[in-house]
C-alpha cells in the first residue's frame, strides 16, 4: 500500500457491543429483515440505533440484480418477492421506537415495477403504525421508469433520497448499469411530482475524482432542485472492490460542506464517516423549516 492509501486515524473506530444492540440484531434475524447498518458494517450503528433512534432497512430481499463495484451487498439471482415485508418493517420500527427510518432496497431489475409498489406499501405501513416517525426512502433509479417513481412519490415519504454516488466520469466504472443523467432525472421528476417533499443525494469521495468534478456534481444536483447533499469517504468493503484512491481529511470535508451550502443546498452533511442516512433526522427538521 502506498502512503496515501493507509487508513488514517479518524477512520479507526472501535465497535463496542451492548445488550440493547444485541437484542435488536436478534429481532432482525427473527423477522428476516435486513439493515444496511449491519450489512455494510456501518461504524455509526451504536449512535444511530441508540441515541438517535434511526435505522436503514433494506427491503426487497438481500440479493441485488446489479453489482456496483463499491457495494458489499450480495449479487445474483434475486429472492422471491415477500409481500409481508412492509408490515414486518413497520412492526420493527415500532419495537425499535425509531424517530426516523430510512428504507432502501436492492435494485430489482427483474421486476416490472422495480419493486416500487412494495416500496410504497412499506411507506404506508410504517406511517399507519408509526405516525410520528419520519420516513426517508432511498430507491435505486427504478430503471428510469416514470410510473415507478410516481408509485413511490404517491405514498408521500418525508424525504426522497437517491444517490448520485460518484462524479459523471467515474459513473460507468463505479455503478453497474446506473447512469449519471438518469439519476439526475429521477431527482428532478420526483421534485416535480411532489414539490414539497425534500430531495437528497449522496456523493462518495476517494474514487479518483477531481475537485472540479466534485463541484460539477454539486451544480448538477442544484440544477435539478436537490435540497440536501451528503458527502462521505468511500471505504473499500473487500479486496475485490475498487481501491481507495484518496482519504480526505475532516478539514477538506469541512471546506466542501461550505462550498455546498454556498451553492444553495438547505442542508449538507460532509465528513469521513458520513453515510447517506447519517444524521438524517436533522435533515428532515432543516428541510421542514424552509
Ligand atoms: Fe444505519 Fe445509516 Fe446510521 Fe449507518 S449511518 S448505522 S447505515 S442509519
Ligand atoms: Fe449495491 Fe445498490 Fe449497486 Fe445493488 S444497485 S450493488 S445494492 S449500490
């Protein structure tokens, strides 16, 4: 490894396990539910599941039909569709007493509706059982199909999040099948369908992007009326995934956050451990105050 690829100290986090957390993990297994928090071994899990009372569920099974080169989710033949999943997610939100829930999913290119109907049903089920929990959805690009986006927006999530992930030039190398412009289009259309629902997108850094390219992403998101941006450090999940080209310092993230805010985002989280769903509860509040 070269010097710049060695993991800096600010990324070395020690996980401690407490009883609460073990109980929640057991609940997930018993209900056959999957969270990104666990599967991505997210370093923020204790803070999120503990004091912040937020979690990210991954619906539509645990196997993705795509294989993005930064992502640790299993890929291959998808699971059979589980029509009871929305209710089980909603029940878990009750048990976990969540203030904010993020619902994401593997890409289901095998389904005509891209899984959008189950997405919508999950939003409705959570809302019925947890009227005070804010709901953020983080779908794939849904194949760019208008009706699929409409299905999700009709269920009125509190935030529509769709990740741009990386800069335009690196998109074909980093994201399987996804297209930079299709992601922008989804964000733009979602806003047109429900203008009062904030939209959000995340960028990972450390894949070889230039400073100018980062600024271009900010401008493209703003040009498509995206309200909230998060910027985090890419970490290589296994040796088979893309290597990290650069670790950005907390100060560099701070600078990028300032630039993003100057471009008109209502909220921007930027930092080495920032994930798409990190501190999402604060973003809903920020968006609501607008
Ligand atoms: Fe889960 Fe997101 Fe929190 Fe990580 S930042 S623990 S993925 S809710
Ligand atoms: Fe991972 Fe999403 Fe890509 Fe599937 S589409 S491999 S879940 S990033």
